[in-house]
């Protein structure tokens, strides 16, 4: 099964690479961007769209992993605090008898 997954991922990577190159070739108009800090010279529209997609996807993946790990850690912390409280209650009951 892992062999087929590797083949599938390689084919998907080539498909995304082809789609990105096709996007750059088809959109060959030049555009100049005025960003907040600086202005860019004439840049290919396809490259702007492709780079925007790549940076957005990377930021989304990084934010998603960070958010997911924080939620998982907070859930674990909640259950551990609850367990400590239960153990303290059980120990407190036995200590006073």
C-alpha cells in the first residue's frame, strides 16, 4: 500500500507542477504591484498568482499544525488536571480516616 501512496504522491506533485507552469505560461501579461512598503517592477501575472498560492498554502499549513497541536495539548492538560484533582480527593479521603 505504501508503494501506491508514493506513486500517487509523485503523480500529484507532477500534476501540481504542470498546473503551476501552465498558469505562468498562459497568463503572460505584465503587472506592477504597489505593496505597502515598496512597489515591484513589471512581473508576470502567473508568477504573482502562483507565489501567492504557495505562500498562502504554506502559511495555512503552518498555522493549522500549530493550532492543532495547541488544541491537543490543552485537551491533555485539562484531563491531567482532572486526574490530579481526583487523586488528591482520593488521597485526602484516605488520609483523614
